[in-house]
C-alpha cells in the first residue's frame, strides 16, 4: 500500500523559505498535490503537478511564492516555499491531486513567526 512521507518543515521567519519533500513508497504516474491544514481550518489544496511535470496549479495564496516539482525517478514531490507569511503556518501533506486519495501521511509542520 502506498505510503507518503513528508519532510522539510520547520520554523521560518516571515519572508523566509522552506523546501518540503514528499517521498512515495511506490512508483506512480499520477497528478500529485500538496495540501495544508491549519488549526481549526479545513484542509486545502496548495499546489498540484501533473504526471509529466506540467501543467501545475497553484492556489491564489501560493501563486508567485511556491513552486511544486517532482522527480519521478526518485518518487519525490517537492514544494519550494519562498516569502513565507504567518498565514502559511500549517501541517503540509501530499497526496493525489484528484480521485480517491491514499492514506494520509503524518505531514510536516510549518511554523512562520518572527
């Protein structure tokens, strides 16, 4: 069964950067996405990437600041987050971009504060 392992989160100051990684335990060729969930809020899709790497999609909150990419040879999906804002603080998870999702991983916590 597919397992998703997210890493790369941590604490950053406003304006800082973090790079998140999502390791998939199986090789798949599906559109993938990064999601986030802040305390008291619903999970939201942040960015998605198609099988071949394009096209990509970004939520309005992520446009111009976040970049999603993938390395299918390594079963990895990345999320480069620049110019972080306090409202970006959340647990970030990866999963399929559509359809029935796999079991959610633990996610990686992102904290943004000065």
